[in-house]
C-alpha cells in the first residue's frame, strides 16, 4: 500500500512537471501511462523496475527473484551456491540500501533498459532453471517473459539467445521424468522430445548468432542445440563449455565440461577435473563424481559420492534417481 501510494504521488508530480515543460516547449503533453507503454508486459516491467543498477548485479537478481520470481530464500541461495544465511543477509542489505539511498520504485525509460538487461536476463534464466527441475508453470512463465523480452529488445543477441536456450531445453520436458524419477539425457526417449520447440529454438539461436551473439547465453544455447543431435558431438560440446568457462570463470561450467570430456571418452581426465573443483556443497558435483567413479569400477568410492549427493538433494525425482544408483552399486 505504501509503495502504491508513493508511486501514485510520483505519477502526479511527473505529469504536472511534464505538463509545465510541455507548455514551455509548445509540445503535446506526455502522460505516465504513455511512458509505461515502453514495456508492454506488466511483470517484465516490474522486473526491470526492481533491477536497479545502484545495487550489485547479484543483489539485483536475488532481490527480484525473491520479490517477483516466486522463489524462496533457500531456493535462491542454492541457485547462487551460497548458504541460506548468507543469502538472507544479502537480501536484507539490498533492501536496506534501497531504503537508505531513497532508490525510487519507478519504471525506467527506454534508454535506461540496457543498463538493467543483464540482471533481467539473470532473473528470467533462474526462474526457468527452477521450473526445469519440475515446476512446469515456472518454466512456462520464464519462456513467456523471454518472448516479451525478445519483442521488446529484438536486436539484443543475448535476449534472443536466452529465449532459444529455454526453448531447446524445454523441448525435452516430457522425457525428463518417468515414474516420478529424473531421467538422464542419455537415457531419455527422444520420441517424447518436441521437434517444433527444437526447430524454433535453433531458429532463434541463429538470429542471436547473426546479431553477433557470442555471450554466455549464446554459448549455452549452442550447447543445448548440439544436445539435440544424434549422435552428439561431445568434443565440440566440451570445447564450447571451455569457451563458456573462460567467459564466466564458473566452477559449475567446469563441472559440465568435465562431464562432456567423460562422454568423449576420457573418464580419468574428467575425474581429475572434478576432484579439483571447490563445490563440496553442490549436489551435482557429487552425483557426477559418483557416475565417473562407477564407470571406473571404483564402486565403494562411487557409493560414497552418491551418498553425499543424497545429503544435499532437495528434489524428490532426483532423490529417487540417486537412491536407484546407490542400490545398483550395492547389488
């Protein structure tokens, strides 16, 4: 109610100022409603409003996810690979900075949107990732927001790339779960994949590349496109992950590169890479390590890795999968 009241007062002031300036310039008046039409989608408008550049990028994304994205603090913490307490403090600090600095809750004009684009893309991407884990309505909402972004900023390559990435990954949605258990990519029934989504995702990726897209979302979309091939070109996928790791300096990307290297045939090298990563609190490090050790017939170590992954799991389909893997090793 306070925010709504302040925004209404701000609207009145801006319209009054605009009217006074219009008289001086002998120009037609421009109302707040006309200014708001810069962003036709209301929820996307709110995302851009929350992603204020006065905050650090991570804080912009985290606060917007908490306020608008429908994610709990613990879910956001997992997305950022930090403890719950750390994320809770980060959110409190961001809110305090907004209050102390008097940062206005105001829809940014069109020329300021690029300054907030990286955060807006991060918000949409993480909403999709949460939905990809089984909350289909969130994945659908992220794709809808991605389409609205692509319509709003059609010449931004990373906007196009993110939309292509989401469509390519979402094409496998119906094949990702069976009997309430996660199904790995290599074991999925390809007849359940959506060929129309794959085609659309690839077409949008081509547009992103034509616009000069070479950023993180373009690379991830290119990797997702290669995953739709049969057979998959694992050396090329590993090479793209290498370029993505160079851009992002992310240990999670290095973990994915290690998995691709293992699929290309060098399991020992992949395991050495995984063992060098500092991601002890990350579920997928231990599940990947368990799979690599299983392939090397190091059964006891593989069981320990899967057991550690089970300590970190939050999704029931993933829990069932890990329990199945552990049971297979014990047999």
